[in-house]
């Protein structure tokens, strides 16, 4: 009797060890690795647009706390879970805006894919302000959808979707569909940016609500001399932009054409970024639907608009960035002012950050 019990125990132990060994083999085969990220992003944005017909004066300031934890397996696959918690300076709330972060990432030799609730700065930071104004990064830090991109050298092409709002009895349905790309040939390049925002009504409205579509496309040719000089940035591009909008009840499309150019110069911690637009007024229905339908800078509602950003990088690295910008806005026969300051800290346990950096601005210029 005791012998049979011992034999049964031995079989059970042997079976358990076999299962553990099989699971251990699978775990090692997938090369699991624990990853983490942590970010603190401070921002201050003071705009002085008194007497403007298209923009309002305001001050926005706050701090984002962005922790993430994740897993990596088979070198190319990543999964992250975290949050973006934002506190506005002066607010009596601990957290004013909260955005969950949950996404899958595939990183290959020429392809990358994201699906879920993904930090915006990973995907759409190249878009001009005509498409996304400054405050979008601060108040819409996460996109909810998918992103796919092919890249090779300095060239890339991507498509993406961001589901902005789910339809309820009090909220409209809205989502973005977008695509952008660049083809680089030595120092020359051609690029394009595009999106379409679809805005529907609420469930069972008391009065019928028209559906709206807001499309925007930009094509440009440019030259990038950064690699041929001692400048960190030395780049210029120019091209055409097209707005395509409609109220589906009316059915008529509105087409707004214009010329858009950019100049980017950065040298030893000093930067000039100038954008110039001239053409037809964009954002036809902004008076009716505001930021529900338009995420671009409202100053593009004018026929001529030039913006010059003069910036100082007090410190610039892959971990810590301290940037002060004074912006000059020339439109409506007036010069407006805007001051911006960003202090960001980003760290993780996998990208070997902090190796490449500029020296302090006074090291570059005063020693």
C-alpha cells in the first residue's frame, strides 16, 4: 500500500517536472523581457492674441506623468500598459485629464505597427501645425486606433486611424483617417501629409444633425543640408495645401487652396523655425463646430499667416530637454506674441538613452 502511494507520488512529480520543463522551454523560446518607461513632461504656453478675430489669448500650463510597463518577445514584439495623467497648474484637482495607455507594437527592419491607445509623440509628431496645433500634444496625448508604417533610410509611408469619440446620447461620433510619407533622394525630398476627420451626430437627436467631413492635404518639395554642414538642422520645403470640407446636408464640397513653406535652422542650441501660408481661408465651419471638427491652428483661417519661432535649448538630450520658445505671429495686419517652455524627462531600461547630447547653451557660446 505505501509502495503504491510512493509510486503514484513519483509519477505525479515526474509529470509536474515535465510540464514545468515544457513551459520553461516556451518561455525561453519567446525570449521574454520586462520593459519600463517613465516620463515627466512640463509645459507652459502663453499666447497673446488680443483683438484677433480668429484666435483667443490664453495661458495653458501643466505637467504630465507617463509611466509604462511592458514585455518584449522574439525581438520584434512589444506590449505596453500605462497611463498619461495630466495636472494643470493652478487647478484644485489632483488629475485634470487621464488617458490610459495600452498598445501592441511590432518593430521590424522596414515596418512598424501600433495598435491600441498609443502615445501621440511616437506616431504623428511630424505633422505641420496646419493639421495639429500646439495644444493637441498637451491635451490629446494619446491616439486610439492603429498605425502602420514602411520605412527605408530617410523615406517612409504610413497610414493610421484615431477613434476620437464614441457616439452616445450626449457625445458625437468622430474619428480621423490619415496618411503621410516622404521620399528622400540624397539631400532632396518630397513629402505629403493628409487626414480626414469624420464628425457625426449624437444618438437620437431632437433635431436632425448634419454629418461633416474635414479633409486636409499638403504636398511639398524640400532640401535638407543638415548632414552636409555643422548645423543640427538646415532644411527648407515649400508646396501646396488643399482643404476639402462639406456639410452633408448641403452636399457641396468647399475647396481651399494655399501655399505653405517651412524653414528649419538649428545651430549649437539655437533654433529658428519659420512657417508661411498664403491662400484661401481654411476651416470653413469652425464657427459652428470649433475644436470638434478642427484640430489645426485657427490662424490658418486667415489668407496670409507667417509664424517665426525663436528657440533656445538650455539642455538637449535623449533623457532631459529644456526648451524656451518665443513665437512671433504675423497676420491680420498685426504681430502677435506667444511664449512656450517645455521641460521633459524620459527614461527607460532598454534604449541606452543619454549617450548623445548637446552641451549647455553657455558651453557652446560663452566658453
